[in-house]
C-alpha cells in the first residue's frame, strides 16, 4: 500500500498519535510518516504518507500552508497559547480596522517567530526538553480578520 491520506486531525491527538493509528491499520511492516506537525490542541489537515510515498514527505512539507486562528487580545498564558494557564489579563480598548491592519502589517513577508512553549525538542527522544529558537517564516498573504467583541465571560 502506497500513497497519501489527508487526515482531518481532531483536537487532543498529536501528529504522532495519528501516525500510530494509521500504522496499526496498515501493518507495522509498512512505512508511515506525516508531513507537518500539528499541536495537540490544533485541528486541521495532516498529510500522512504510506509506503513509498514517505519518500515524498520532504516535498509536501515545502508547500505553502494556511492557518485560521482566534486571537484573544489582552490575555497572556504560561505557554503562549490557549492551552496554558492565564498569567495576566488586561482590558482591551476598541481598535479600528485601520489600527488592526497596521498591527498585522509587520507579520507579512519574512519574519522570525519564536514558537510557543508547547512545541519543544527532546534529546534522543526522552529526557529534559529544550527550548527552540526563532524560526524563519514567510507570510505571503495578509491576514483576514473579523472583530469579535468579548463580554468578559468568554
């Protein structure tokens, strides 16, 4: 068996969990790999390669990707994402579309991004985790946004 599966990864599973499930279905003697890591809280398409298709993973990973996210302004967490413990909250003033556009503009083009605390590397697959440095990203399209007013209970 050879080819790709586009798995719609649900929240709660790691990319490795998805590969392990596919490996159980196709048999342990068949190579299985994925073309991109999604955090456990993330949902979305996870390309999974089976058999000889695993040789193509490096090329799939070079393709552009798109993301949809929700930003909660005025809230900081211990992990820099929604999964962490809230460590600070500040009131957020009303921003105009022009102000939001000006804030998003520097995120286009080539930027250096420090990944949140969750995705970390381990040495030899176990032991202490080590932080990751900034990664070079290229954002080719402007972000689209929609203002959602929070009533304080969300």
